[in-house]
C-alpha cells in the first residue's frame, strides 16, 4: 500500500538498517528487487534506480523526519546489499525535491559520489489556490535548480537530470 510510505510516525529508516528490528523484512524486499534486476542483467538491460526520492520533503518515511546520516546509511546499505547479491546493472539516481538554492542545500543528504551515478531532482509547479493564477516564480526557481544540479554534476563527472516535474493545479472542489 503506497500510503504506508507516507507514515512518518516512527523512525522506520533506523529500524530497517542492520541491527534494526525490521532489517530481515527490508532485506527480503531487497531480495525481490535483486532477483528482478539480475533477470534484466542477464539480458544486458540497465535499470535507472531512484530509491528514496524527494528525501528533503516531509511526506515519505525516508524524508526529512529521518536524520541526514541515517538517510545516507540507508542509501549506502541498499546499494551495497544489492551489489552483494550480484546486481551490477543499476544506474543510481539521487533526486531530492526542488527547488534547490545551493550546492550545500543539495548535498545535505547526498550519500557520496561512489554511490551515485546521476544527480537529479523532482520539482513541481504547484497551484494550491483556486482559481490558479500564473506567475513565473516556478521557472525562475527551476532555472536556479538546474544550474546548481548541472554545475555539481559537471564538477563530479555525473549526469544531470530532472527526474520528475509537472504542473499540479488545485480543483475547485
């Protein structure tokens, strides 16, 4: 149930890491991912894998309610575990939510260059009032976010990407 990913009432990330009460359940899920990835690997099919996206927001259990160090540990553990199971066809995409205003802002939860292949971000143009009234603030922030992320990618020898974007408009009802 996808809604469970939005339950931030406990410290789930710490509980699924090694030594945590639910690590066995978490690795069982990782085993499912590994099995599928290896089947694709046998056919030389790469996977863009974007775990724990929008990690700077408060709406997922791996988000801002989780400490920066726990988040980094979760990412690293996931990747190391999958690789230990023989998965080598994943391209790891790091994508916090935008807007991003600085390199330091983007890198707060960054697990490290050796764990990431693509630097990306998710960012939506949200209109939370009805009726929606356009302004160009989204595109101004989008431009800044693109500059920050593409600059970091260039410095670190990575690919830059927008991993999710769009417009969301509140309906009358």
